[in-house]
C-alpha cells in the first residue's frame, strides 16, 4: 500500500513549510512508503524554490491557476500511490496521520474513501466574532483538508469538479459521488490541526456573488442534498438555514456575523435563486 499526499498551495510558503516538516519520514510513524506532491497555484510559483532548497524528496508541480478543485486534480495526475490523501497547505498533520489511514484501510477492507478529523489550533478563538475554521470531529463532512480516496476510484468518478472555482462545495460534490460507489469511513484518530482565522464583514459581502454561484452549481448537481425539489422549497430551506444561523450569532453576541447572516437572508438567497434558475435553463 502506497500513499500519495496531495497538497494544493497558493502564496502560503510559511504555512506550507510547517506542514511539510511534519511529513518528513523522520516525523511520520508509517516510515517511508509514501510520496508528497505540492501543486502550486501561486502566480509566480513561489513554492518551487522552497521545495527545491529544503524538501528535495517532495514533488513540485505548476498548478493550473483555475481554483482549488483543479489544483487538487492537477496534483493527482502525478500520483503513483494506490491511495491519494488530500490535506491543505495550512494544516499541521499529526505524526500518526499516514499510519492511521493505513490502519483504517486495513480495518475496513470494503471502504474506498475515508475522512479524517480536523481540529482547530485554538478552540477559544472559535468563540470570537468572524472567526473561521473547518472543524470535523464527528465525520459526515468530507472536507478536503483531510481526506483519503483510492486513486483508481477517484479517477473513475472524474475527481473534483473543476467548475467549482472557490474552496467550497467541491469536496461535498465529490463526497456525494463517492457515496454512490463506496462507504465513506470517518477516522477520528487520523487528524490534522487547522488554524483559526478571522475574516471581515466587507470580505464576506464582496465574495457573496461568487459564493452564490458556487453554491447554485452544487445545488443543481445535488438536488436532493440541497433540497431543490422546487424553487419554492429551495428558497424556504435556504431561509430556514440562514435564519437559524442568524439566531445562533445573535445568541452568541456576534454582531458582524449576524450582519453577514442578514445579508444572506436579504441578498444572498435571492442571488441563489437567480443563479439556480439560470443553471436550470
């Protein structure tokens, strides 16, 4: 069994450096039966020198500059492993990450896809307004910061849909495709640590049109999961979703996050409906 670890990166050398240090053979308990591939979407390929100078055992490849979905697929084209593991360049993989995936595969011989846990680097920061971090401690998320798929199956289903240009929903779309072909197992002990970051109200509003187009694509492709039996039902479910989050943010006294939820209720949902309608034409 051989693993290919795929790391998409874009202008985050400092974080990538920390990630790669933890994937050194000396730091991973599985030993040396794996490869690491960094696919670089930065405009000037800034990760190339970092890897050439410090990590000659890592494969570097020029990214397609078409978004994270295309960048992950790009790295997979070079993979020679039986299994591909996707982690993000800002994640800190546990020293047992590869060993735990190996153990999980051996314990679940019928499963061809796995998701690992994603833990925040600071739980307290998550309580603050406008904090962001993809936390996965119970499974059924399949967020691409820590997943593992048999390479043959990944190729057979076409990998990530490169129509998704944002880092959102492309992994959920892959999840839905995989569930039609195999069971997907959550491995609690197979984890990475993800930094908690802070966004701004302006950024959230500015990216809303692009986020809406991204979500509309997902909804049209995955009608059952997006509850798109009709436009009316879709709009109602969207309203319930964003209203629920608005109430949560109000209860937590997160003023800016509440304003983002209000923006989705007043502006984002109509955008979603328009974009879904356009894609369904």
